[in-house]
C-alpha cells in the first residue's frame, strides 16, 4: 500500500501545524494510500531542519511521498521507495547533497509561498528609511524632540513615487515586491538570469523537462514575464545590467536564492557602485552580502542604510558591529511570518499530490544543478 509521510509538526507556535492541513491532504489521496502524520517535533527555520528520529526513518522506509522541512541525504538513503519529496521551505541549498543530486526522486520546495509577507516586510523597510523613521526612533529613545536630521539641507527623505527600486532576483518574492512598490509609483529595475542567459540571480519559475518522467516540470516562460509588460519595470541581466542595478537603485532589494553564483555578490566593489543615498535591503540569505564590507560602507556613510532580515551567522552574535549602527534596521529572520502561510502551503501540496498521482508536471520542482 503506497504511503505519504507528513512531517510538519513545527516546534514554533507561530508555525504550528493546523489539524485541517492533514485532513485536506488525506482527502486528496486515494483510499488505497496510507497517510502517516508524524507527531515528532520538526523545525522549519532557515532551510529547514529535519529531525531524524528513529520513528521518522522507519516511516520513510516504505513511503512514496515525503512532505517535511528539508530533505537530508540520510532520509533518501532510508527512503528507497520515495518518488517525490517536498520541503515546506524556499531554501534548498543545504539539501542538495550527493544523495539528492544523484537520486531520480522529484524534489519540490515552497518558493513563492512566503512572497506576500516577505514583500510586506520589504515595503516596511523601504518606508522606514524613505521617511526617516530611523531618526524618529532615535529621538524617541533619547526623549529628544529633534528636527535636525529632517531639516538639514542634505536630508535623505524621499518619496517612493519618485524612487527607483532595484530587485536582485525576480522570482516569487521579487515579483511581490515589484507589485507593491509599483502601486505606490516607484520605478523597478528587475535583475534576473533570463532563459538562455546565465547569471548570478536565478529566478524561481524555470524548469527543465527530463525525458522519461512526465511529472517533471515543463519549460516555462521566464519568471515575472507578466510584470515586464509594465513600462515601469525594466528587466536587467548580465554584467552591464548588474552594474546599472547597483548604480541606479535608490533601494536595492535582495530576493535571490543562495547559490555558488550568488554567494558574496554584494561585495565591497558592488557596494561602492551604489549611491551614497541608497538603502540595501536583504530578506533572502545573509551569504549574498559581505558583511564586513557592508559595515564599512554604513560607517563611512557611503550608504544611507540597510534593512536586514538575514545574516551570515544566525543568531547574530551579540558583539557584531551591525547591532551598534544607527542606520541599520534588523529583524531576526522573521520576514516570512504570517497567519496565512498554511493556506498557501497546503494548496501547493494538495495541487502537487493531484499532479503526482496523475503523472502531470509538478509545481516548484527544484533544479538540482542550478540550486533552486
């Protein structure tokens, strides 16, 4: 009897698995299938941390589908009957092990699921610096009525309708950011690796059809194509496009996955190409930015500020210089937190269960070579 293992009992209350999720998954399965819901603790933080308990390893030995937080190599070694595995996280870099790359198992992730709340966080960070709320917070904490930073001749306050927002990685999150800032009148520079044009910021929508398995995702039009019909959104790619992104953005938002190509992309040279009035916002992965170079740029005033939800090392050490910089807004890797997560995640899993059973292409299939 074929079996599906559901391992999403997150240890964090905000991400607790609602009972209705298992009910909807059970309804999507034929009566001939078994659903095993793990009651062991799981961890969806970061790229996901699968808790490899003896009970879980025993459960996957006879499973055909695994839905959990992350898919470590040991899981594939034990689950020799697995045909499809899904991680309820967007990041997959930690799980592209030799076992995964060599395995024929279909691997999907939750790209796009976190887009709306993360884009809302980005918008909040943009407005925080655009309207000088960092000055307001400093004045309030000091119990000081201080108009000086607002009234000086070179004040950094801008209107979003006159600003240019650069987006590095025009996938699910990047598209949600673009939709929000375009409504408020901002111009958008969308940098991505378009089909046939390799680059450091691969999007989330492309797939490659692999002969012999109809459930692999068929080739698609480049990510965000529907938004590129908007004359206020300019597509960029390649080295020249990357340089334009850096030099023209008032707000540069990082929403690309972490891959060998994107790691360390925002180094000292890249940061110094940016306007001194520009703000960097990172909600993707800390490894995209060289933190030492960022601290130096913020200290010397060659950047207006930085809104950061992710860091090279998490939790951020208490002695890290980023804590002390007044032109930094930090959140502890929580930009995706939302009460609406489970509805989108469940819809994706149920849709893919139906596709898998019908032998149709799966949504959000991970390109194991590209790393996203």
